[in-house]
């Protein structure tokens, strides 16, 4: 019955799709969103040089139109603060996702590969973590630990462990029975080696998709926490604190709130579009064929 | 014998059919200008290897191809057009005039409805029978296809039935509206040989009783010889030969048909001429490569329930340098024994001794050190190689793991191994998806012999391959075995394949040994009734002999 020309691989991902990033950029929506994220990336890397003024320095009177986007209530340059704010938010989000990804992938691998009581303990722990509404848990945890960016990273990181664990766990469960994983064992490979050198490379695609989608949630949660004053502490701006501070001057100087809000929306949207685009090309269950 | 003479008007005619598939914005041809005709009451076999277009051309009769397909040509059923597809669609034709029997009855039947409900639905779809009458008819149909206790089992769900029963239910559904044409796409490929024989009997019987014409799509020359009146041979999307079944087997015209027929393992003919030489160390006590003593393997059940007893008290002995064929139908425990011998599964009781070492309760660490002395070739070449690793890395893995070679020496050894399995050295840097199934299986063999093991377990290594590829892989295997002298436990469901390779044969059923002995004795003078059944059911690619054997 294998008469169809597009022979799919029996297990896991079609390896031909490894060059999928190029293919997903052919989608114009993904291309635009990806381009925007690339600009954001540059902004993060080059923020100190791109910002026209020191984000802490008073350049003019409060709430004027000096600079490109005006000044805030302390007379600081809003554009400079926005650039640094993007950097703060993105760094927190990226670090948090790295924490979540590293821990989540490891737990998923171990639970899926070892099975038995270990998987029961890990997966039930994940269920417990999932049963809390994330934003409420984040507020409570940061409030207890103290409002500090490091704590925000840790809390978001822990909150997003389940997403990675679950996606890796289900993949590993099906891969564990694949003949090439059995073959590793027959040839004398230790289970640690099999887990990291054979199984892990074959589950990277869903991890990447999950990573890009989690990044967008992390940006939102960071913004939410900072808005409440639990994230970045003044004078350091983040997108959330800028929206929070701008709220008080909505009638006088609406641009204080509007610009950071637009940036948050744009980043989240772009991350979701890119994540969906990646999923379309990387995840066989959503493939067109 | 063929219906051609009695009624010259074909019931189904396909003319100049071309199908292309859209792949990455380009059109890839699947069939080119296929033409053949089907006459009433005839069984026409369409044979070919994978990718020959045999399924595609038959699927297009009912317009069942994926949306990415483009068809041209003409298909006529009696005097109605099926292609170009009429504006009214083919709903009235599907299931009513042309019905389909699929390969895998488990996935072709809907698991949430009972077989009765599914047959009733098929009946009521095309007739205005009320529910009760349709149910009566469903039971009648099940009786017709030899379904046991049809009145009771009509309410069974697919998972409560065996593979053969499911296929019977599938056939009952297909014939529910007395179709003029039945298309059977590999109807017995997923079934065991003894069940296959029953289903083939049923199809032959139905043809007589219903006077339906049957298109039988298959890759198995044995099935063709058994059932077909006429044969269409396809290759790479083209019909290369069509003729009467007797003529085809006696005097194949086309070169490819001849090769194909020659490649089919033929029980009782292709046997290796001499059992391999006794192991070189004949003056020593004959060494034993694998010994099972009253071994029991049980799969763990869910929630502490006692699990499935896969192997129940098996004792066997494989002497060094010999090949033992382990045959049995699905569920007989043959693969479990192989995995047990490789230390992938632990025996519940009894002992497993590999290369003189008792591994029954050996620690994982001890076992890992022992693994350089035995190895395994897996069944499915598509999944036995890591898709993310270059094939050179896959072959070199055992050498690296046991620190036998590294650096330049490793590259050298991997190249040598590739040459031993008749692949170019330069292929070490390729990925598995760039290779064909047969080439991947060669890589699998190269990996297994990398450490020159004393014992090799081969679990149906050629069952996923086309016959012509199977023949070359088996020959390679045979040659390597006689050169390297490893002992081999060769697991297969195909007696003809085992006959080619094995010195001794062990027949398994339901986790127990039925009988065991020399190849020749088991195949020619089996002591047990079950073995006789197996031998009798094995399809033989010879229409004259096969039909004689059946009677």
C-alpha cells in the first residue's frame, strides 16, 4: 500500500522536514512576524547603543513632547525607556522559557523513558502544577519571594515546566518502543546515552514549537506581574511597568500607555504566528497530507 | 475457465488511466496510461511491488484518491462513466455496484459500532429496507461469508473478533448490495497464512455464488497463483504484461515478470543445497550459542492483574554456527523468544543461556558487557535506524560503545562493513531517509555484524521488503552467515524463507513448541497436524500445483 509518492517515516518526524524552517518562512504571515521578531532581537542585543538617551536621565520637563515619543512623568525619554523595557521583558521571558524547557524536557524524558513509579511521581506532580491558574500562582509566589526579576524568571520557569514535560513525555512514550531505540539497547548503549543521544534529538521539533509558544505566554505573564509592581523595579523599565505607570496619565499623555501596550501585543502576536507556522511544518499531526 | 469467452462485454474497463500526485508543487506520476478490462465473474489479479501503482489505479475507480491527485483517462462500469467523474458523483456506485475490501480489517472497520450496525448501515444506504429486514440480511450475509454464530456475533464490536473474522465481516459488508465488482486491496496481507488460506477459499467461493468480478490487488505471487484467472503485472506505474494466470507462470513474457517470479521464495524448491558445514571446531564438544530451558515469559498486566503468557515453557538449543528457523503465526511468541534471547525481556522462570553465559538474572551492567557477543537485525528497516543519525554513525555505534575502534580506524571499519553488505563506502554520510527499504536493511545487517557476534537474532528481517529485494537481502545474509559463521535465530512467518536459510526449524504455537527438528524433516514429514496445516497453507507461486494441492 505504499504507492503514494510521499513516503512518511513510520515513527516520529519525517527527517526530510529538518530543513523546515526555510519552508515555514515561505508563508508570508510567518515571514512578516519572523522579521519583526528579528528586529526585536536586534533591539535587545543593541539596546544600550540604540537608545538615544539614558533611560534614567531626565532630559526635559515631565510629560512633554521632547524626543520621539515624548517624556514621562519624571521627564525621562520614553523611546529610550521603551527600548530598554523591551530588552528587560524579552530577557525575562527567554530566561524563563529556558528554565522551563531545560527542566521540563528533562523530566519528560525521564518519565517517558524510565516509566514505572518514577513516571507516576513526575506526571502527577505536573498535574498538580497544572491545576493552579498560572497568573494567580505567579502573583502569590512572587509576592512571597519578593518582587525581583530573578524571582519572576524562576516562577515563570516553574509554571511552564508542565507544557514541556507533557509534550516530551507523550513523544518519548511512542519512541521508546521504536526499533531504533531498542537497537541502541541491544548494541550495548546505556539508557542515559540512549535517552540523550538517540531519543532527545528525535523530539526536538515539538520542543521548538512549544518553546516559541511558551515565550509569548511568558511575555504576557511578565507584563502582568510588572504591571502589578511585582516584576522590574524602578527605575528599570519593562513593558509591564511602563503600562502600569502610564495608566495614571492616560488623560494627559496617552502615549505613555499606548506605545508599550502596542509593543506587547505585537510581540505576543508575532510569537504566536511564528509558533503556529513552525508547528505546521514540524508537527506531523498537523501536516497537510 | 475464464469468463472471457462466455461474455465478451467487460464489466469494468480502464483505459489510458494516468494519475499524478502533487508533491512540493510538482506533479509526480503514479501511473501512466494504464489499461485493463475486467469481465463478469472473473478474478483479475493486479500484481506489482510497492510503488508500482497497483493500488492507485484501483482506488481511482471509485475516485478515492487524495485531493492532491490528478487523473486522466477513461474508466467505464458497464456502460456508465466513472472517469471523467459524472456530475452526480459516485455515491450511487460506491458500495452498490463496486465495493472495496481493504487490507487491514481492524482499521477499516469502525471500532465504536458493532459489525452488525456497520453492515446494516451499508445496506440501508443503498436500499430502502427497514431496520429489522436489514438486520436479517446482515445475519444472512455473515452466514454467507462463514462467520461463526452470526446470529449472536452480529452484535460484536470489531475488537471482540479475530483478524480473520474481521476480514469476513468486511467482506460481508462489501457484498451486501451484490456489487458487480469487488476490489480487494491486499485482502490477506495482514493475516496469518492459515487464515489467509480460509479467506482466499471464501473469495473463490463467493465468486462462484454471486458471480461478481473481483479485482485482487496483491504483491504475493502465491496468492495470485491460488486465486486469479488473469493477471496484470505492473511496474513503476505501467502495465508491463497481462495474460492468463497459467501462461504467466509457465511462460512469462517480460523480463521483469521473469525476475519477479524467480525472486519469490518457493517452498520445496529454493532450499539451500547443503546444510552449512558443521562448526569449524568439530573436534571440540559442539558449542551452544543459545539455550532456553523451560523458559516462561509473561507480559505484565495492568493494575496488578496477571499478564499475557507469551512464552510458556519453551526449551530449545541452537548449536554454534547453525541457523534455526523459528516459525509460527502472530501471537505464537516467536518475537518474544527473540527479545528474550537478546536480554530485552526477562524470563519469569526457566533459564536463558547465550554464548555459554546465563543471562536470565544477569545485571544490566553485566549484560551490557556481554552484548558485544550477540546482536539483532530488526524487522522494519524504516524504524530500526535512528532517523537523525548518519548511517555511518549507526553502523559505528556498537564499535564506539564497546571501545573497539575510534577516529580513523572507526571510519575505516565502517567503510569495510558497508562494503560487506554491498553498499558504497561513501554512503556513510547519508541519512536513512535517503535509502530504500532494502538498503536500510543492509545497513541494519552491517550494524548487527559490526562486532562479529557469535549469535544473531533476525526478527522477520525481510517481511517488510518487496520480493525482489527480499531475495537479494536473503542471499547476502546467507553469504555473510557462511563466511562469518555466526549462529542465527531466524524468526519468520514465511516457511519458504526459512527453508532457504535454516538448518533446523522450530514451530511455535501459542507460546509453546509444536515440534522441532531438521529442516527437511519438518517440511516434508511433519509429525504434528499443526505443522502440516502450516505447510499446506503456505501459498506456492505455481497455479497448477497450488490448485492441485487445494483439492
